[in-house]
C-alpha cells in the first residue's frame, strides 16, 4: 500500500471529488478493477473526496458514467506538478541549486578554530603552533591529521599537559590543559646542597644536616651554596648527605617611576560613529566606507563569523567599527599629589611580588623632584627563607 502511494507521488496524483447517489457502487467497481483510492473522506451520503494516481484517473471516467457520478479534480500533487509549478522560476531554482552546491563544497574545508582551556598560554601562540603544523583556515578537512598534530605539539611544548582536537562541521575545537610548573622533588635518599634563590644578607642559618658555608651577616648571591651536601669527619673523611636546614635572609624589592606634574588624559565626549564591513576569507568589503570626522578617537571593533548551524561556520565574517570621540583634558598635580599617586601605585605592584607581606620589616622611599616631574623609588626590606635544594651531580 505504502509503496503504491509512493509511486503515485513520484508519477503524480490528484485529489478528486465524486458526487452522485451511487458512491458505494463507484468505490466497489474501482476496487474490482484494482484502482487505488486513498485518503477517502465521505461528505454526506452523495459526496466523496479521494486521492487517485494520474494513470488510474483516466479509467474513472467510464466508471463515473456507469454509476451516474460526476468527478472533479480539486488539486494536483506529486513531483511532476511540483516541477511544473516552478518551471517559470528557473532563476530561483538555479540560484538555489548553486547555493546548495556551494554549501556542500565549503563544508569540506575548515573555516573556524575555537580554543578553550588556555589560561597562561596566549591564544595567538596556539594558533601559531597550529599554523606551523599546516592547520589554517581554508584547509581541506581530510588533510588534517589531528593525532599527528597533537603528538607534534606535545613534543614542542612542555607547558601543555594535554591537548584534544575535534572537527565538527567546519569548526576545529581545540581543548588545552596546561601543565603545572612544579619544582623538582629531590628524594630524601639523594644527595643535595641548599642554594640561595635570591640575593640577600643572611640573618639566621641552622644546618640540620650538611655543612653551613655561610654565617650571619654574609652577603649572598643567587645560586650560592648555603648548606653543602657533605660532612667532613676526622676518621670518616668526606661523607655526602641530603642537606637540611633553616636559612633566613633580608632581601629587597624595589621599584621606581616618574610622573609629570603637568599632563593630560583622554576623555570620551559621548559622540560616536559606526562603520560596517563584510569579510569573505581574507577579502574585506567596507560598507558605507568613510573616515570618522573626529580629530581624536578610540576605535572599538566587534566581529562575528557567519554560521548556519552550531558548528557549521562559513568563510564569511561581518563586523562593526565604533569610533568614539575623545578630547584631551589638561591636568596639573601638586608635588604632594604626584607623590601619593606614585607611592600608591608602587606599593600595589611590589606587594603583588612579595609572597607574604607580613614579613616586610622596613620601608624606604627616595624622591627626586624638579619643576616638571617627580620620581619616587620605593624599597621594601623583607625577611624570607631563601634556600632551595639542588641535587648533587658527580
């Protein structure tokens, strides 16, 4: 039954109305002659709607004459009638066909790269890594070997612990897991020295295991050995050990910066202009191209890639440039105001570098000033444990 209806849809069928007093006899004769009628709908006792194939419709005239019924075509359906309907719309059909072929063609290429998971590694660095491995926009998807590219990137970058790549539609999804930079862990059974991580003045040293090579008030540089991983015995000679101990030193953090007493800042006036563009791959078309009439302005760019589905990007980008007018505002600071601004700025920057600000034991400020500018130098003296272990290499 379904197969016959499908054939009639391909070859064409009509929806007819049959009117007469012998509707039942009309239906019975159709059945006896293997004429398929479907979607029959009876209206009153003398009216019937039904679908019939074009090949069988010609046979109904004789049956209608015998049963004294009248037949009328209500609608014509099926592929032949659908093609006839759009016969006069050739340009539309050709355009639609070209668009479909074009979409099918560009679906074989990569048109967008989406990167997630990177926090400290710049996105541009990852894009460059992909580019070095011949992964770029417009690349044929079949020629992208994700497994090989993942292997290459892992060998090139120690700061990437894991990388995953998937192609969905015309979109390449790249997921990054960054590696944690952990200090080398030296086993308790291994021989090691304790060396200085920073330059400073020793305030306290207590060697629990090993030989102390510095004492209180000694000045040390980064990399100097503080506690050596060996012990010298009168009868045992030199014996290598895993150095242990507590070392504290005074270290200094300093920053300096200048500031002009007369300066200017940029302020937005609230006036703005906009321009729009379309970018097809690397070719840009500016719409209503014109330069902003403002003498000074800040440009904000917004762009978006065109996509049909969630992961089916097209090589088309549309964007907007917003030009916001700015004006210069002259400002004059007193020497005291300039000092306070610089001190606050330097304090914030230095305290971000210091692991524990509670260990700041002394603060020193140096000032240089003239009629035009102020220079402030801020120095923090901090008590820190500056020792770190370094494996002995023989």
